[in-house]
C-alpha cells in the first residue's frame, strides 16, 4: 500500500499491486487493473518510487520471515 494525495489535498492509501499504468497528462493519473482511475498531486516519478519502495519492503519482509 502506498500513501498518495488527491488534487483536493485529501490523503488516501492505494493498493500498489493493482496499478496498471501511471501517466502525466499534465496531472498524474493512475489506472488500476480494475478500471478505476485516480488523479494525484505526486509526480509520476514519485509514484513510481513509492511503488518500488513498497515492493522492496514486501521482498525484504519475505526474506526475513523465511530465515
């Protein structure tokens, strides 16, 4: 899960596993595999960084748990 900000300033948490595409139009638009779209304040680069950081945490947790 990653924390993001809607254009109106409200903060929400998004399931990063459902992200299909992220584009800049000039707003950052996130399309999920279920067809939902979210427009956020964060840049495409920032959204990508947060998704990668989330995935690293998941992998690190799995590796730690299996030791």
